[in-house]
C-alpha cells in the first residue's frame, strides 16, 4: 500500500487538506474539475455564486458524483450478468461441439471398418472418405473457428 500524503486543495474558495495515496497530479485534476463544476453552477444561479451558495454547489456536485457512481455500479452488475450468461452459452456450445465431434468420430470409425473404440473390425485398410464426410469435417472445422472467434472476442472485451 502506498504511503499517504497530505495535499492542500482549494474548493469553492476554501482550503482543505486531503490525506491520500493518489498521485498529486490526479488530486489537482479533481480539484480543477470540481471547481469548474461549482463555477458553472454559480453562473447558472445567482444564489450559487455566494459563499453559502458555493457550499450548496459543492454538495450538489458530491450528490451528482455519488449518483454517477451508483449508476456505474448498476452498469457493472448488468455487464457481469451478461458476461456470465455469455460464458454459459459458450460452455453449452463447447459441450454440443464435443458431443457432435464425438459422434462424428464414432461414425467415421464405423465407416472405416472399426468398432466405436477405433479397433479395426476387418483388419484391412480404411476406406476413402466420401464427399459428404469431407463436408461434415469442413463444417466441424468452421464450428471450431467460430468458437475460437467467440472466445477471443470474450478475452478482448468486445
């Protein structure tokens, strides 16, 4: 944990000391943005331009910041729920792919004269694959590509 520093800031004409482990430049940026918001509120209402009004403006800015934080938290929760749903759909696709690939492997072995465990029933060479089997393998290859693209999109946060 970083060491805390005391930084003096001026908000709405009042000096305050902030004890923080944040970068001083970041604190100065916040100070500047808050003062800009207070000034904007002061220009929109003559009462907000007074000393007491400026403190009301600071309170309104704090209220707005907390409201934005609450809304951001809700968006994060929604995004996490969507990610969990996406993850479950992805896992279901993988299970379906594995089921199809396993069924295809058994079907191919049986067509090649092998039993479901891959042992040769005829003792001879495997027969040539038909055009339909090649198409099926191409489809499985395409499914693999789609699943990889989905997985990569999930890693990249797209």
